[in-house]
C-alpha cells in the first residue's frame, strides 16, 4: 500500500480549495425543488391602487414559498412620491436590497447592467402563453437579452373611459355600439376627427374630455398615444432627431385644436385630476385604466353604471394605445437568483395571472397574447361588459408608450420631463409652431448628452 | 489649627498620581468633545458623507462610468431650462423671504402689544402653520387650489369672480407656491422678531418718549437698530431654507406648468431621479451651494462688523 505524506501547509491549501469549490458549486447550483432547497428571498412589489390586489398577490407568492420551502418576505412599496423608483435607484447604487424587484416602465433600462438575464424564463413563458407586445420587448429586452419578466401585476392600458349617456346625448356617439360587449369592434367611424368633434360637443355642453396636459404619466401617455397615431416621433431608434417633420407638425396642430376643448387648467393636471373630474361627473371621457370607474362604483354608482372602457380612436398611422408595461426583475447581486426565477415563472403562469386580474377587478393586464380573454373582463360590471374591450381582446390597437422607439436614455427623459405635453401647451398657448419645434429639438439634444 | 491641616507633602505622597489617560479624560475639552461626539458622528454620516458623495456624483458622466470633471456644470450653463430655474429660484426665495419678513414683523408688533396674559394663546395659534409638517399643510392647500374642486374658486364664484387657474397658469402657479411658502414661514419670523422685541430695554423707549420721538422715529432709531442682527440672521436662515425648498413645490405643482415653478431641488429631482440622469441632478442641486455661500458670507460679515462696533 502506498502512503503519501502531506504537509500541514499542503493539507490546508487543498482542503481550503475544496471548500471554496464546494461553496462556488453551491452558489451556481440550479434551484432544486426539494425540502432542502430552502433559502431566503426578498421581494419588492408595487403597492397596488386596487384594494385586495396586494393580498391576492402576496398569497400567490406565499403559496409558492411554502411549496418550494423558501423563506420569502414581500414588501409592497408605493409609487407615490417616486418611492418605488427611489428604492430601485438606491438598491442599484448600494448593490444590496431585494432579490426580486417590481420595476416601472423605464427603470429596467436604467438598471439593465445590474439585472440578471431571464431569457430562459421569458422564452418558456412566451412558448407556452403566446407572444408579448412590442412595448414589453422595448421595455425589458436589451440587445436581444431579456432583463426582466413582463408583469401582469400593475400593467395597464390607458384607453378611453367614456360616459355612455353623455357621449350619446352631446356627441351622438354610441360607444357600446362601437365596442359591443363580447363581440368584435365596429369601430371604423371611431377616428381622431370624430374624437375632436365629440370633444367640442361635450365641451360646449359643459362636460369636457378630461385629458391632462401636465407632466405626470397620464398626461404624457395620453399625448404620446395621439402623437403615435400621427406617426410623430421626436427621435428615432438610430438617435436621429425627427422633430421638424410633417407628422410632428400634424400631431401638434391636432393637439392645439383639441386643447381648445379641454379644461382650462389641463396643463396643471396630475394623475388624480382626471379621475376626480370623472367621478365628480365633470368629464365625459378620460384616458385611464379602470381605476376611476372602480372609485365611481363606490362613490358615485350612477356614474359607474354609465361608464364604458374601449380602445382609442384611429389616426393617420393607426389606432395606437398607451400601454404601461410593468416588469419584475432579479438583481444580479441577488444571492438566490434561481429561487427568484422560480418565483417569476410561478406568478407569470395562467392561473396566477387570472387570480391577479380577478383581484384587481380587471385593472391588471397580463403581457401574453393568450391571456386577454379572462372571464373577469367579460363579466364584471355594472354595466356588464364595461371592461370587455379594455385588454384589447381583438387586437384592435397597436400598443405603444410615449417616446417609443427612441433610445431608452433619451426616451426616459422625454417621458419624465413631459416634453410632448409641454410642446402642446406651448403651441396651444400661442407660441409659433416652428419656435415650439426648435425648443423641443434643443431639449432632446440636451437629453442626448 | 495646625493639627487639623494635613501636610501638603503627605497628601501628594498618599494619593495615586493619575495616569495620562485619566488626565486626558478629566480635561474639560475632552468631556466636551465626548459629549458632542454623537452629534459629530451624525453630521458626518448624514451631512458630510452625502455632500462628498454628491460632489463625486456631479463629476461623473450620465452612465456614472467616467470622470468628467466640471463637464456637467458647463453643460448646465448651455441649457435654457437651467437658467429659467436659476431665475425662478431667486424670485421664489427673495419674494417669499421679503413677505415673510414683513408679515412676521407686523404680526410680532401686534402680538407684542397684546397684554401679557393673553399673549401665550396668540403665540400658540400663530405658530400653527409653522409646526404642521409642510408636506401635509401643502396637501391641504392643493385641495384649496384643486383644478376641479377648488374651495377658493367655489367661494369666488358666489361673488361672480373666477374660476382662477391657481396652479394651471404659470403666473398664478408662481403666486400660489410663494403664498404657501409665506403662510408656512411667516410664523418663524414672527417668533424671532417677538423675542427680539422683548429684549429691547424699556428705558430706551422711555428716553425716546421723553425726547418727544414720534412712532416712526422710535421705530427707526430704537426698534430697528436693536433688531438688526436678528433680522439679518433670520433672513439668512430663511433664504437658505427657502432657496432649497422641495416639498411645497413638489406637492403643489411639481414644477408645472411648463417648468415655470421649478426651483433647484425639484428640478434636480426631476432630472436625476425621474429622468435617470443622477450626475446632472446632483450638479443642479450643488449649484445652490455657491449662491448661498456668497449670501451667507455677506450677511454674516455685516453682523460681525456690527458686533465689533458694539
């Protein structure tokens, strides 16, 4: 029998290397679904507007954690005062914090280099549940790599929530006939010309369209959808500034005409203003997810009963709608990435998406093509079917987000600064078209630094 | 008497000579340092470190990967919106401080003339705007100015006026943020001026009265000179706080409409946190430092000079 003498120094070196290798193997090991796969996972979610939506999502996460033996902690972080964005920025700076974090539209692009690729998760989900929108791809896929999973929780369409009675009475438009519940749209006549005429009629009747022109998301998304419908892009994907174009001029001219029929203080509206005007019965149409309707159900049931959600009008370049795609991302510094991926698969499944849509009373819209026809949207009311067309089940619209397809770093600034709404207000308040365009060009040049 | 007085030499011999550490601990300056140490640590952690970190951030490029020196500042100088924010911050701070000082001065005199037993009640009531957290009281103001449900417009409608776009029109919006700032800040001036008024010796007023001084002469040659230092210090302190204001503008207008109500702090937040350009946001916020430093140097130098003259 051969024996080898090992010195103390060599023994320590070899066993140390072995231990290190074991530790590395442990970190890189795939997530194993056994009772021994425990670990901890900190999840930061958005604090949902709709009462009950947080609880349903927390239950989904806790059920998964119990099954997978993971010690999970869920924080619901409000987006009020930018707290959620501040959390993401702070965690990115500190390289510490949650493992999985809910990220609003532009945050994924800002933190992309610090996020774990999730191609495996998204590709499997797409294969099973259908493709995702161009907005989802724009917001979460960079250089062909998915950096976040498009989320059902919190994703929303900002289409018209119209008063059935007021539009019929003052503008002669029957929105239920254009978009009948449970049936494909008959919306050929629903164009931006018809929209403008209806805005004028409702304005004359003292119940104007409640579209804000401030710098918060609702205003920016509303004007963004109109710009998209006219093909008006401020800067293209190749970083070429295209502000002084005919399409931008047309969009701006249209918005100036529309401005005359909006509430006089629209430039100061925030995301609550349109909801308040609608619930108070002062607005005949707003561009909003069903949160105003949900509040009206509680506070003004007679207004809720007369509310119909439907797609946007059609412009020269198509029927564009603003879709706010939210995302769930795993930090690259997370210590439990495999558990994070397992969780994201779980809460992106059909059953989970259905539970979230139900708990949010139809507010949340899942990203996958096969998830647009859940019973919640068809059944919920009153009036029954008010949300049938909200997730665009017949794909009547082209989904976009304001400033898409501009490069993300510039687009995020255009969105945050509300450049498009400011252009509208400047021009509508008397500034010459070319001066407004020159101002916008200078702004965008500044964003490109 | 001699038998009760211990010899000095014996005392020294029997007592243990304190060590270097003990001697150091027994010093008054050491105790003072130890007692202020928690505050010094807090200032280092919450003020000095963030300030240095902000300086560091302001020297990075947009992606925070490269050192660009003063590049962010030179870039800012080329931006139209930046100069508008500089102008607005100055208008906001100077106008608000002026009105706070005037209103504080008048109210302090009114309260000073209230009989002593009733003064406490008035002081307490008048301080309310200052002691409520500004974000909360500004929210109440926002509801008063609300585009759809403004209580002011509702009242004005009864007399056939309005509706006024309190936060919808650039000029009205500027007026509104200044109004709220004055409402919140005037009680601070009032209480400082009241304290100064109470410290003016009564004999000076009696002497002025005997000399036949008018109300204005008493004010001009007795009250104002005695209050000068307090007025200067209060104005300086308030200018710094008003210049760096964030909450009122953020809650009331968010800098809208058309950026016409942005001040340094709100624009820094918009550019840095909301727009994703943290180095540029840090540069905007740091731009306040030289402006306020110059103001502080001038005012404090004036106070020192007057102190030396006295």
